[in-house]
């Protein structure tokens, strides 16, 4: 799935969740994700870690964006762009499952 091509109404219906073949942990304040299938580790920023926490249960892309806008008082359009880019990276690496 290419998240950047999604229109706003579609975002309300797309749910994402962390894939079962990964593990993550907080190491000295930094979240690290391991893709069990590939053995590759990924470090994420604080905001990305917040998104990752939300992905531990199925959640809509819209709900992720809305939560971040409220928490960080960020411009909604910029937030949407950044969230979609991060979700695309996670999807490309097989770290999330997407449910339409």
C-alpha cells in the first residue's frame, strides 16, 4: 500500500497494527524495533515511538493523526504527511499490517 496516495475519506477506514513478527523495547529512553524475520533493528524518534505505541492495537490512520495533532499541537496537514511517511516506512519493512 502506498500511504501517500490515500485521500482523507479513505484514511478514516484504514486500520493499521504492529505485525506479529516484530518485537520492540525501550532502551535507555529510545525505542528499538526488531523485525524477527529479517533480524534488522530500527531506532525511532520520540514521536515515532508514540505512533508505535498506538500501533500495538488496531487503530485508524485518522485516529493516529488526530491524537498527534492534539498532543503536539502540530499543523494537521503536516502531521498527516509525516504520519503517512512513517507508516509507509513501517509497511515497506513489514513491521505493520494494514486492514482496509
